[in-house]
């Protein structure tokens, strides 16, 4: 039940966040195009991520999905909170992220050790959360993971 509640809160709040705070341009690429990228590339792995979790490429959220791919993080609510901890450890700071961390920690106190591990993973990686990922879609995923110490 708490998963469903948090998912609904996320859906509502993300629409508000995208409308009023996220001002970047959506990528000019489709899932069909990503499917044609080389198999080791970030673009192809993004396509596979969407296929695996039955997701679509959403405008202005492409970077978020890329970070899921690079960190090999799932899409459950607890996974999303873990990912936000990883991003905090990597240096990202935003009001929306802090709200996700607060609610996620309150709803999932049994995951605190996992959240701490993800925070440490983010601290141990070179800053990557703000890279121009759209320009890196042809780069092999493992090369990016190694270069930025994303493990």
C-alpha cells in the first residue's frame, strides 16, 4: 500500500516538477532509434532498460533513466529512493530530491543501511550526475562506469 501511495505522489509531483522547474529541452531521439545503437552503447542499454521495465522514453526525464542504466538500479520505489541517495552522495542537490529522500526514508526505515550504501557509492564515484548524456549515447556503458567509478 505504501508503494502505491508513494508511486502516486511521485506521478503527481513529477508532473509539477517538470512543468515548473525543469527547463531543459527533451532529447530529439526515439526508442526505435536507440534500438539501432551498438549493443554495448549507452543508447542501446537505455533502450533495453525501457524494454525490461516496460517504460517509455519520457521527455525531460531521459537523464534520470540514463542514471538508472549506469548505476544498474531498478525501478521499485525503494530503488528510486536508493538512487536519490546515490545522487546525493555524488553531489546533486535539489529541493525535489530532498523531498524524495525525506519521504522515502520515512516510508522505508528498514532500508536505511541500503540507502547508506548507495550514498557511499555516489561519494566514491566521480561526479557524473550532470554529464551531457545525450552526447554520450554511442559510448560503451562499461567505459562510462569505469571512467566515473560507478560500481
